[in-house]
C-alpha cells in the first residue's frame, strides 16, 4: 500500500507542477496554457501528491 501511495504521490505531484506551469502560461503548447483554472487544479493535484508522499514516508517503518 505504501508503494502505491508513493507512486500516486509522484505522479500527482508531477502532473500538478505541469498544470500549474501551463495555467500560468509558463509552459506553452496546450489548450490549458494561460487558463488560471488549470493552475488551481494543478495546485490541488500537487497538494494531494505531497500528502500521499508524506503519508508513504511516515508509514515507511510499519506493516503494509
């Protein structure tokens, strides 16, 4: 279970970063570019990703 949290945390964090950059018009080349709603969605995804990463590290010593 902790490895699943780790993988999902990394994927959500990276996706969130890309969405934030596209929403803030810093990463062009998509329909999402320049749309602030994507930056907000990216912030949510990044927050969830970080939460999952912290949870996977906090329970690293416990049983799966």
